[in-house]
């Protein structure tokens, strides 16, 4: 065998061994998190908690469904103490799958409004994201906008850009509408909306905003934090695009703006239960709430905490009061409905 | 078949009916092959079975009754999934052939300005993850992008005034995937062209065949097994792609699987969709095998020296240079330049001390997995050569299916059996020793490595098998007759002759693992990130500019191996010649 091969093998084996032996401990003074929230948007907060409480925090990030699957298949042996997701529907699904446990904490109940947590304490919302209408300042008068329902009106024909129905944001928006108006009405709305599409759905939320800015369409639906991210983007084109659009809060006279939450629940088999609850309470505290919401341009769940300056500039809105757990329940129906409506 | 007497009487030429005795003999031999499963085949079958476990898990899940989702799918989107997947597969296959084969033919059999340089540079697009190229081109070419904006400003056009090809579409996805996947075809084609005997080329030239005719009638058919192997790899990868088609809004099996699983909460129906995808792949593999059947592509003669490169001068040379520059420009230079522009701006903010562990993890995982997979591929490829029992064949093919399945599906297929093993061991330890062993495999690097093996084995196996098929069986026979053990044949005859193929296998897997995301994401341990994970986390938050530094790091980490790879192929030929 050539020498280069031998060297390669030796190096790799040594390296892998060092990685393998570096297994996560489950000693005391630790808490292990499965997080669907990206590392950048949570790690600094966890570091703060570590410093304050003297508890080591171990983190794995990933997609929520996959993390839930991992939690389920690991069963009683799971090392995870806390499941953190960016979508209330997934938390509700986790509860249903039996991988969460109820936590009764006065501190949490006092700070988090009832619409943003599980009625029995299986999970708690930590930040709120809103999905308003984004419109082109130069072509659309805010007075012409009113509700989500109105976007299906023929006057918007060829003027609506929307992301694919693969996006969980659109799925939960439609699920919310089903919750309020039932399937038949929502399906008729979805068909009307599809008829108004300026182009087949594609791209992410930022792409929709850019399309509005460039004149490909006049209105779109996007989560506020994408617009917030564009305003501070490292890409000048994104900054310029963000300056050409504005936020409209729909539904002042109807159900209100569609909202969803990121949140967390303690796992059923948590070995560090006390630490996990302590971390949850820390994340609901004032300073943490402010940081957690601000780093992603979301709204704090605690109504006493003021949102960031960027968000304040977009004005106040009436949030949908439907319990966010309902969104998860109706999600499959929403996906089927969008398939039927031809929403790609 | 019943031949009427008069037809039998007329049948003078082929097809010749097999005499009954010969037919019986053939059947007996075929049965004999089934019967002679000796113990030596068992390890091979065992290893292959383990590697097929994730896919088998998915198939088992698919056997359960699904909810009402199927009816719904059949009524609405299933036809789209099937058609789009089919077009994607065919389109990417054709695209990679169109780019990869002429390029390989030019650089391996001709001499023109920049040839030496193109020889390795043409491999560079391989280092670019498909979804990254999709993001960068969308940024450049979509309605809001700089190109169309400039056009609109220059000519005072508005939206209805002009037509511009839509990048985020099925053809767009085909082009994106073809641009980063063609190196697989190029690589194998080039090795095959270099390997073709000079005698054949000379004979065809003596017979008056021009360069074009020699390419179409001689080089191409002789390179067929390599081309088909390359294209089937590429097509499997295209079928497994999720990032690009999802971003482009093209509904395929892959996007469907996730939609059903995530959106409709139906894991069983998702597994059934995955099973259908496997059916596609299976058809593909059968086609590949059938096309290779019986044909032998090793050289029978001894005269086998490197063909002289045909010089191309003047316009021909310039054309050749341009033809080779195109795929390089679009597949590498443009996306890498876009990444570099973004990275220059965001790197100061994004790069910190956390970068080095990311790089170290990526490189370690990639090199460890590459060696492991190479060893497994050698074991299976060699087992197949020594003991071509149908059961061995079947097991090895089953182990290769993982490549065409989206990484997430493979990962779930790893998660379930590993957790079951952990539970079993834990229960046993509790019952006998009263201690809990907890999780031994789940959530460790071992699980990640296993997923890589299940997914990338075919990449290495294709290369190893292609290498083995070029070694004349008479060499094995001669060595054995001279008293060498099977292990001795491997060590002293095959390994030195295979060195080029082994390097190719090693480096291909290395680059693939470097880019791999979904299995790493789901299976990795706590506090363990890679470059691909970091890129994904930022890109999926639509922070493309912020993700550029890490994407660029993946590309750069892949370039080194790509250059090594090219040198390895260059050496293949000399090694071959060195062994008389």
C-alpha cells in the first residue's frame, strides 16, 4: 500500500477517535437542547444562561420534524431535556406524540399570554412572528388594502407574489383561516388568490419582497423578520429593495394578523428537568425576551416588553387570537386544500 | 418458442435456436450458480445487508397502511411529481453527457491551448453544492436581479415588454444540476478515453476514419460502461436533490416526500413516496446493468500504450479552448465569484473563532468517511468479482440504493434501527447487570458515519468496479495458478493496478461528504457543527450574503482534493503501463 494512503488512514483514525471520545456528558449542571431555532439566534442567550446559572448548555440544531423524529425514536433514553421549535404546530404535534411533559410554573404563566402557550403547560411560546402584507410604496395605496381575504379579489389579478405552499408559513396562515372560516370558504379564497398570482410560487420570503420592490408584482405575504433582515443585510441590493416596500397590517376589522410562535417544551424523559425549567423561565425573563425577539426581528411574547425600534416603526397591529396550537392541528387540512387550489 | 418446421428449415443465419441439450446445460449452470453459495460470500452479504438497512427500514415503513393522503395525492399533485422527476432525471443525464463527454474527449485525446490546465480545472464545479449554485444564479438572473434590472433600465422596458428565461423552473433546475454534476461524467469518461488502446485508434485511422467518426464510432462506444456509470450516478443524485428543486418551486418526489411528511404529518405515506422513488432508481440500475451485460471492456491484447494526443491548432484549438472554458465559467467561476463578493463584505462579521472547529469537523468527517467507504467498496467490489453469486449481486445492488434517496430519508432510516439497537442493548444490560447503557450509537459520530456509508457507497463502488473490470481475469488466474492466495492477488496484483481508481473513489466521496447536509444535520451529536451545517443555517434564514464565507470554505476545501484527483487519473495510465 502506498505511503500516502497509510498517512491518510492514520491521521483520520486519530482524528475520528478524538471526536468519538468527546461524547456529550449527562452529568449534573447540564441541560441538553434539541433546537429548530438556528444557532445564531439562540446561542448567545444560552451562553448568558450558562454564565448566570452555572449550567452547561449542549445544543443540537436541525429541522423540527427531524428533531421530533429523533426524540421519538430515542424514547426513554433520549439525552434531550428541552425541545425548541419555531412553530407552535410542531410543539402541539410533539405533545401529541407523547414526548413532552407538563410544567406548571407561575413565572411562565404570568409572563406568557394564554394564546401563546399550551393550556396544560406542555409548551410555552417564547417569541411571536407576524405575517403581514408587504406592498410596493410607489404603486399601492395602503387604503386599497384591507384583509388577507381581499387579496383574492380580481382587482389584484397578476399583482400578487406568493411563496410556495411548501412553506410552513403559508401552511399555517391557511390553517388559521380554516380555523376561523371553515374549509369551503378558505378554499374559495385560495383559488381566488392563485388566480391573482403574478407568477408561479417560488423562492423564499426575501425573494417575494425583492420581486415587489423590482415591480414583478405589487403585494406579497412575508414574515416581518425577513424584511428586518433585509434592512440590515450585507447585500446592498437587499437594502435598496427593503426601502421600496412597506408593511400593511391586515384584518383590523376581522380576525387580525396571522401570528405564530417559536417556543419550547420540556421532554417527557428529561434527566435535567429542573435545569430545563430554569432555562425556560430565563428565556421568558425581560432581558432575554428583549434579546430573543430582537435578534430575529420578532415580537416578544410578553406584551409588557416593547419590540425593537425597527418593529415599532412598522406600527401596531391586532394579532389573531386563535390559540396557536390550533394551527398545527389544521396544518394537514391546509396543505391538502392548497394542493386542490393549485397553489404550487 | 415453437418454431414451425418450414421456418426451422429456412433458418440458416442467426438467430440460431439453442439445441435442447445446450439449453438444459445452461439452465443447470444457472441453477448451480444459485446453489453454490459458499461461506466466503457471507461476510459480503452481511456487510451489504447492513448498508442496505436504512433503505430497507424505509421500505418496511412503506408497507404499513397509509392514511387517506394517497387518494388526495393521486387526485392533485402526484402526476406532477412523476413527470417532473422524470424530466429532471433525463434532462440532467443528457446535460451532463453533453458537457462532460466532449470536454473529456478534447482534453484526453487532443492538444490545444490551456489543455493541461483544463484537465483539472474542469473538475472544479464538483466542489460547489447544488443549492449554492441555484442561489447564486437566482440572485443574478431573476426578475429583481442585476441583469434584468439593467436590461429594463437600458431599454425602458417594463414587465410585459420582454421575455426572459425563468431561472426558477424545471429547465433552470436541470441546468443548475447539470453544471455541478457533469464532472462525474467527465471524470469517468476521461479515464475511459485515456484507457483506450492506441492500437484501436490507429486501426480506425488507417481505415480512413476522420476525427469525428473516430469519436462517434470508436471512442464513444468503447467508453460506454464508464459513461453509463457516470450518468446513472448523476441521475441518482439529481433524483435525491432537495435544495434546488425546493427553492425553484419544482414539485418532485423529493419535495413531495417532505410535503407529505412535514405538512400532512403522514410519515407512512412519505415512506411510500420514497419507495416509489426507489422504484425509479431500481429501473435505472437495471437499465445500467442490462446495457453492460456480457460486454467485456478490458483489453485482450498486450500492446496498450498511451495514445498520442492529436494537436489542434488555429481555429480548432481556439474552439476547443472555448468549449472547455464554458462549463468551467458557468459551473465554477461565476458562482464562486458571486460567493467571494458576498464573503468579502460579510466575512469580518461572520468569521470568528468558531470557524476552525467547523473546518476541522468537516475535514475529519469527510476523510474518515472516505476511507471507510473505500474499504467497504473494495470488500464488496472484490467479493462480487470473486463470487458472482446472484445473492451477492443482489445484496450489493441493494446496498447501493441509498444514493438516490434524499439524505433526510436515509438519516431517518439510520435513526430508527440504531435507536432500536440502543433500546435492545439497554434493556439487556438493565435486566442482567442492573445498569443502563443509555444511547450507544444514536447521536454519535458513528451514526453520522454509518449514514454516509449507506448513502455514498455507490460512488466508491462504481469507481472500484470500473477499475476491477479493466483488469483481465486472466491475471487473477495466473496469480492464483502461481500459488498466490486471494488476499495476495488483491494486495500484489489488484491494489497497485487499482491505485488510480481508488484515489478517484476516495476523493469523490470526500467531496460528497464535505457537501452533505441532511444526514449530518439530523444525526450529529451535541455541539457539533460542520461547514455545510453552518452554511445551511444561514442560507435557510435567507441570509445568503452571510452564508457566503462558509459556502466558499466548502468550495475551497473541495478544490485541493479535486486537484489531487486529477493528478491521480493522470497517474492511472502510467501505473497500468508499469505492470506488464
